[in-house]
C-alpha cells in the first residue's frame, strides 16, 4: 500500500483526497476527503487572468491541505490543475504559489488528460458491476469545462469542451457584476446555444449516443442528485450510484432556472458556493442527456480526484 495525496484544483473548487492505495490488488482505503469552493476561475473567461483574490483563496486552501498531508504522512503528492489555470495568462503566479506552499509543482493537464483521469476514477469500481452495461459515457461537468469520455475497459474516445457551470454563468447570467435571478428566456436560450455548439464539437471526437450507460461526475451532477433524492443534507453515501431519470433532471433544471438566489440557497443539500452556478450546470447536464439519448444518469462521487490518487500510486 502507498499513502498518496491527490489534489484537484478546478475552476470552482479545490479538493483533497488522502488514501492508501495498492494498484496491484485494487485496494483503496480513503483517509481524508475534503473540498473548498475557491472560485479560482473568477473572471478568467472575461479577463484571461487569475484574479488576486481568487489566487489568495486558493492558496489559503493549499495551506490547510498541506497541514493535513503532513499530519497523515502521505508519501506521494500529485496536484492537478484544470481549466482555469490552463487558460490564464498569469498561470505562472499560480504555479509558484502552490510550489511554495506544498513543495509540489501543479500539473496543468490538457483536457484529454483530464478526461482520462476522470474516466479512471469513475469506472475502476464499476469494472465488476453486472447491472451497468458497457460502454460508459463518463461526463465530468466542471466549472470551466466539461469532459466527455466513452470507454469500456479502457478509454475509446475523449474530448474536453468549454461549457462549465461557472463559465456559462459568467458569460450569460451576470449583469453589472450580479447574477440575474431568475434569468430571462433570452439568456437561457443563449446558454443552450453555447452548449449545443460545444456538444457539436464534442461529437466530432466522442460518439455521445453510442454508450449504454451515462455516468455523471462532479458537483453539478451530485447536487442535482441530492435535490432529486430530497435529501435534508448532503449525503455522499446516498448520492453515490444513485440514478436520476431524464424527466426529473428536466424538472430540476426548470425549477432552478425559475428560482431566485434565496430560493436556491434554501435547498437543504445546496453548497453555498454552488448557489449561483447550479442552474447553468443543470442545463449542461440536461443537454448532454438529451443529445446522448440517455434515459437516466448514474451519479458517481468518484471522479478525477480518485483518478489522480490511482495515478500517484
């Protein structure tokens, strides 16, 4: 067994997983898993740069994670940075800050590498499943981008496109620095048009309708699942491998788009950092299901973070 620390730094959140892993036997013992919403990608789509306050929020989380890693004695650390830091002109400031705090250089992975890690994390435990048909379409809806991967025992095709929940919110639902609540039909139509164009791009590489099982990852999908299950509080065990039908996703997306900030914040399982971006994220999920022909989404709490841990071991 190797004790590893995996860090996934995305556009909206930064997450840590410390685990004992044995790739030879497939044993995986989770020791600590935590997440902070830092909104690293704040304004990147508009300015092309990481904002100073976003960087400081991220560095503060890194200091917390460094203490946890030291306490648990992880032998190996892998820090993967995704869409926001890949796009920013001042990504070198981000890299230097992480290196100073954690003594590890963040890997700014490509979209295709991100897709591979997401697929590994989501499907390793599904390998022996007899109730989910292959091939899988794994969809990881992030803050800045969404990854699509089709595969069975290995990846067959992968593509990353820029339709994350934060990017769509900032591009279409923000007016004078404030999220429009609820958005007008014109703004919703503009989001749908962007998503549709991105799905056209994804389909040039990934045959979305060829998969037998849709597996959905990350905070948008798990939050939609929590709402579908009617949870009084976020419950990972209840959410993991739950199934949400297409019609229920459609109803939830419509409800979120018609609600105010206060109404979304009052949803029991809603993380405060997702209140403003969940409606756009739900639209991405709905569009993916409609385009792929999936009648339901199988929700996984295991995603790119678990893939990073496996790769570190």
